[in-house]
């Protein structure tokens, strides 16, 4: 077992940063309020830390990695409260992590699907995404999700739920993790682009 795997086994965690980018000047940018984030299915939320800017949230996930033929699923749900007069028009999600493959391994993959419900989130327009990795490396994969606003949404913000379903798959002799065990890579960053109604 190498040092990285040992560190992952001791404390596998993922940092999820949520940054909100508005269309107005910084002083006038709206703040999003976030409720409790929940992780299930193969990961759990260990902690969440709101950002000082009022538009970001860091979430620490535990136990999201797959080793030597494992398939791990993480279901993440984040409550959002969009300010009155704004809607979400696009969401970008950046995944960073690492993969380790032994010679002869078939590789690893990271699958993602998204769902939005309620409030000013509207409906996500994004097909399922899958990235396959065939070599040992640090990775950074970014998804951009267009949001279709629901009719009448511009009456003013509201509560919504952002859903992210992740599946990390490894083959024999390989591992994949999205965590902070590697100092150079290991987090998930979500950015919201807001639009004034």
C-alpha cells in the first residue's frame, strides 16, 4: 500500500466549493444562502463551511474513492435559497482528483448526472457525463450545465435543491478518488451564474 492510499484510507475527503458569480459589480452581487448538504450512498458530509463572500460553500465529503475493481456511488444534495429578483442561468462543476493504474489495468471512470428542483434553479439541461482514465494522473474535469428557467420564476428567487449523482468505477489494479489526500488535486467546485430577472 503506497502512502497516498494509506492517507486516503485514514481520511478520504472531498472539498466542495460553491461560488456564486453574479452579473453586477462585486458590491452589488447577491448572496445565496445554503442549507444543510447531505451525502449518501457511499459518501457522507463530514462538514460544511460557508464562504465569507456569501456566495460560496465548502463541503467535506468522506469515503468517496474506488480501489481495485470497486464501484462507489455518492449522492449529494445541497439546499439553496436564491435571492429575490434573481434566477440561475448556468452552473459549472469542476472535479479534481487522481487516478492510479498498475500495468495491465483497464482504467477508471467518473460518471456524473445532475438534477435541480424548486426555487430559482429551474431545470438542468445536461446529459449524463462520463470521463474514462487510462493512465495514472491528476485530473480536472469541468461540466457546464445550462439551466432552463421555469415559467413565472422571475417573481423572485426561492428555495431549490441541487442534486449531483457521482459514480467512481475502478478496474482491477486501479484506483480513483476525488479527495484531498493529494496536495496537488482533490476537490469539487460548483459555480452558479445568476441573472437578474
